[in-house]
C-alpha cells in the first residue's frame, strides 16, 4: 500500500498530523513512542509490513505527536495531559467517536491516561513495551544522562536504533533510514527535551481506574523497558490480559512483529463492546470562601448576595476558560471536575487571583481519581478526598494531593510539600502539596 494522505487536526493552537488507512468495523488509534515521522515510516519495509497487517482488520489512525514529525513544533515540552487532548482532536478530525488504542513505549502511558479519562471513547487498550513509571522500568537518571550524551553526539545517525533494537542494528539500510527518521522527526534539543519529560512519567496512581478491556504485551528481552514494567501493568490494571513474547527489540515492527499483530487482532476482534461506563478518571476541585459568615454579617444580606453573585460569575467564567464542569454550588463554594489536572490547578489559581480584588478570599483543594457518575451528581472516594484536601487549605491557597502533583509533572507548575495528613474517612495518610 502506498503512503496514505497526511491531514491535520487542530488541537488548541497546534496542528497535529495524522493519517487514516485500512478497513474494518473497529477503529484503531496508534499512539507511538518517542519521536516519529508519518511519511518516513512508509519508506521502511518492516514498518510498512507492520502497518499493513494492522490495516487488514481495522481502520488505523496514525499520528505524529506534537513537537515531532509533521506536527507543529510547539513551544515547550508537552505533558501527557496536553498530548491526551491531541489524541482526542485527531479522533474527532478522523470522525472516530470510539476506538481501540494501541500504545507502545511512552505511548502506553498516554493511552492509559486517555482510557481512564475518556472510557466512553475507548473501546479497548492494547499496550506494548509500555510502562507506568519511567525511572523504575526504563532508565535511571544516570542512564538518562548517558543517553542524552549519545543524542548530543550521534543524533541523526541511527543512535536510537543501535541501543534500542539490537537485532536490526547491523542492517545498514535500516540504520540509514532510522537516522533519517531521527533527523526529520526532531532536532537533538527537541529529542532531549522529550527524553527528559519522559523521565517524569508516572501513571501508577491511575491504573486501577482503567475500566476497558486491556491487553498487555511485552518482549522478555526488551532493551529499553524492563519486562517487569509490563508485568506490573498487567497486575494493576483490572482484568488485564498479559502475554509475554520472546525478543529483544523495542520497536513493534522489528523482531517477530507478526506474532505481535496476531495477538492484537485476536484480542480486539474477538472482544465484545463493553457496557457504557459509569465511572471515569477526573480531577475534582472544591472551592470555599474564607470567612464567608463573618463577611455576610458585616455587609448585610443585600450587599452580600450581590457580592456572592459576582463570585459565582467569576468562578463560572474561569471554569469555562479551563474547560471545567460545574457539578454543584455549596452556598459559598463550587464543586467542579476537569478532564486534566493541569487545567484544574491553573483554574483554581486563576479563581483566587480574580476574586481577590473584590475582597473575596478563597481556598481550593484538588484530587485526581475515579468518580462515580449518577443521574445528576457524582460521588466516589475522589470527591471525598478533594473535599478533605480543601479543608486543609489556608486563605488564598491551592492544595493538591500527591496524585495531582505527580500527573502534572513537566507542566511547569511548582509545589511546596505540606507533608502527610490523615484525612477523615480515608484509610491511609495522604501527602499534600501547595501550588
């Protein structure tokens, strides 16, 4: 098959390049690892064979992550949360309401976050050579510094092939093609930036929130991600199926790629469509006006109600700006959810800053976890936890749980450690951070 047409999806201010090819009733989104280049994959015979095999049973949606390949070179290093938005934008542009996700390497973490946040758009997950925590199962900080040195001195020569896919390292044609993909996919500085961002990946807290059928595949001798990383995913994702394959190559299209595709095809085409989910991953925000009773008495009912109206208007403006979903008002506070923790933290900070000139001081608390969706309300331990975190906040302060802090790594947000706290109704102490 010839290279398919490359199109662009708009994700915020960034254009994300994507291709659609293949046939079948099940859409399959490929979420790649590290750096890629859509057009150049079709110049490499092993990659073409792999993609054609997938396209034989599913319409495949393939894309270059922002900052790499044919997608826009966005400023800064994108977080998992931002890249999750890109997946959604690509699916929308391709006309796919619901798809299976196949994520490999760092794309596995992104796929897991997407599936937990948007279970209604995720039919199933297939993960290959994936991991939940980079520093545990991929490379230590010292090993990362060594790889950065390799990139500094050898990027564009196939350096990533030699260290990651040993069975193909001696193939001069593949090495030359791989070097070109390196050069065309990202500059050395961009590759180093992405590599450093990857060291911050930690999606361990959300694995239990993945509620779609999941297949975990891992080669026992993978030279990049330890096989223990794949085993950990299978053990902590509810009802995940785990298959361990023989091999040493990290790229899915090198080594025994036929066996890999066969296992994915069997899993996806033989599975039933899951029921509509009643639980999903979300970031919950609680806001509260500090000293509201005292202020109401001082102002009187009429003036207080007018001020409260201004408060509600500003909070709702900021929720709309940061794509928050208002759940409830609690007299002098709000409960809202976000599909990404970074937007939740930035929204909380903006609310405090916008209300201060009015003489209104607010405190906020956030937690990311699984929420239960009812007819007109939400519940679950994540909602309870966010409320307890907010109770600890001081005037003008945004407090977050350690889960939120871990998931926004690489976003540029800064936090102060507020120590561990035993919160009422929770079985274990929770570490709290101030934004």
